[in-house]
């Protein structure tokens, strides 16, 4: 649980950076990381909060980050000047 919270807090600076400069991060990298963590959840032999929480939370964070990148890129492309 603590590892999951600490790792998710580590996304904070990346979220701030992506909001300001959405082209500075690769959607492919975070997409691959989300897929990887989703496969980890699927491959688990025994499901429990302890085994599912970390990879599922990281996969969700990567998907949310990708959505933010796409949203900000579209938003910046539509603003004049």
C-alpha cells in the first residue's frame, strides 16, 4: 500500500510537466507501461489487494496521464497564436 502511494506521488511532477509542455512526454512509453501493468494483473495467479493494487494503480495512472497529454495537445493546438 505504501509503495503504491509513494509511486503515485511520483507522478506529480510528471503531471505538472505534461500540463505545461504536453509534447515533452511520449504517449507510446506510457501506453506501453499501462499495457505492461495490465498484463501483470491478468497474469497473477492469486488475486488480492496486495497483489493487484500496485500494477492496477500504475496502469490507471498511465492511462490518466495519456488522457491529459492528449487533452492538452488538442487544447494547445486549438488556441490561436
